[in-house]
């Protein structure tokens, strides 16, 4: 059997074959032949928790495809809502399907007035927008109790539509609440990203007209964030969803996972790093400090990619278009020099430290006047269709409830000693 691995249990001398299928081996064969022996894999670096047909990620060769379509083609030719449809439905829509999809998303952007009047006003004046977003998404489940019927496919897609439609509304409301500004209602005459920018920045204008270059740039960034295989937040989505929690609660869990600085906060860390470097002249000294183990080169390297992140190249290409509208971000020259050094220096090349998508996204968001507290919120809006596609796929797979095993390393049996005798 050529496509297999042979395992020999040296305790018994018994050997068995593990067939390799699609680059993986079936854990059932392991459990059957080695009962009670667990595959210890902290961080799940070598464990596939599911089969999925949504995103193909080849980190060794820098390839990312949604449902088979290269990310480069989608970023160049598609729109975020079309990509969302692709992820959720499996194929690109026809014109009729797309028109209906856009209509449904556009006309479900409003939220219940109790959310605006009571829920958001209950947060502290300086609450983090991401914390508010996590709470607001979970709260939506109380407004749509029918969402608990996850076995009904049509009902699932009604809730999916609501989450994608209302995500930008909740996000902009979190921002406006955090700065004490009145909320801006959705404008159905605008497209998805234009509407979000309107809800973010509109003050007293009768009608807000976002710059088309900035709207398109944001649309591309959302496409690049739409899915990325079994990352931390997507895994959280699948794990919580496996308990058959409703999609709002499940999405809140995924958003909470994204809130962590090791996941959603990477582009914010890049901005902090560039600010610490401060000027072009300080770059050589900073590079040497990284090599000496005195700091980290944020925005370089990736858990999966061992080549140039294809998303980073796309973001870099859009940066110039954005800067023509907003003015050049003064940190961009430092960033470009860091990339130039890292791509030529054997120290970084030998460690596969290539720029990832987070290296340039923060610079664009900053140029577009988004505060850093909103960077992860933007990430969450983009990742929403990917999360929901994985949740829906897991429901259709009738996935078992997640229950990993552990290797116990604590003390053996001990006898209880009364408190007064210790």
C-alpha cells in the first residue's frame, strides 16, 4: 500500500497501516490499533479536526483559494458580497442570484431599537468596540429565538443573512458609542462597504458619499479576510457550533477568539512596532536587535505560510491607491525598508519570515482614519462569511460534538487530609 504509513507497536510487535487520503490519515485506525494512546499535539499544529471544501491553503507555496478560486482573481475581479455568496453556497452566483443576495443583505441591515437605546447605552463610555461587538452579536440571539432551529436549512440561511447584514451596523454602532457620537442608520442606497463607511463617518451631511477608491480598498481587504481555513476563531466557531448553539452565540464565540491579540491584533502590533522604530535611520539597529533576540519583527512569518503570504502582495498593491486619496502614511517608508531587508537577509529567509497580510493592512486602515481599536472589528466583519460557511458546513456534516482528549500529567491518587491536619 504505497499511500500509507506503517506503525509498529514495539510493546506488542504488532504493525498496522494508516492509509493516507487527501494528505491525512484516519484517526479511527489509530484508536482501533492503539487504544488508550493519544496523539499529543498542543495547538493542533499537525491535527486536522475536520474535512472541508471551503478554503484550500497551501502554505508552502503561498497559495490561497476560496472554493477553488485563487485569492488573486477574487480580489481583482470580485466583490466582498459575491465572495461571501461563494463561500456560503459553494459556487459563484448567477446575475439573478447575486441581485437577490445583495437585496437581501442590503435590506436586513437595521437592528431592533432596543439594541440602540438600551443595550449600547449600557456600556462604559470608553468601552472597547470589539468587546461591545462580541456582546452585541450574542445579544442578537435573544431577538431571534427561532435561530435555535439549526436543522432547518432555510432557517439557517435567514440567520446567516442577518449576521452578514447587521455586522457592519453593530460594528459602527460600537465605534460611535465609544466616542460619544450619535448612531447613524443604514442607507440602503449605498453598497456594503459604502454603507459601513457612512455609518462610521457621517456627521451632519444629508447624504454621505464615500470615496470610491477607499470603498473599493476596504472591499478588497474584507475579501482577503473572508476565510483562512481552520484558524483559531474558525475552530472556535466549529467547536461551539458542534454543541448546536444558535449561530449568533456561536459567532460571538468566534468573535471573542478573534479579540485576542495573538489572533486579531497582529496588524495593530505592526503599527506599534513601526512607531517604536520611529525613523528610517533607526531601522538597522532595530534589525540587529531582532537578530539578537531582543525584539520581534511583527507582521512577518505565519503559522501556516512558509512563503510570501499572497494576501500581503495584494494589500501592498492597493496601498498606493489609498495613499493618493488619504495622503501617504509616514510609516510606510519604514515598512517598505523592513520588507526589503527581510527579503534579502538570510537570517529572515532561513526562518521563512516573509510579510503576512497584517503587515500592510494596519497602515491602510490608519490612513483611512480608522482608530486602532477598530482594526480587529474590521477583521471580524470580513471573516463573518467564512465563519458562517464553516458553521453551516459542520451542521450539514452532522459533526460530532467536539471533545478532544488529553495526556494527564498530574499527581496520582492522593488521600484527602482534613483542613485542621494540614
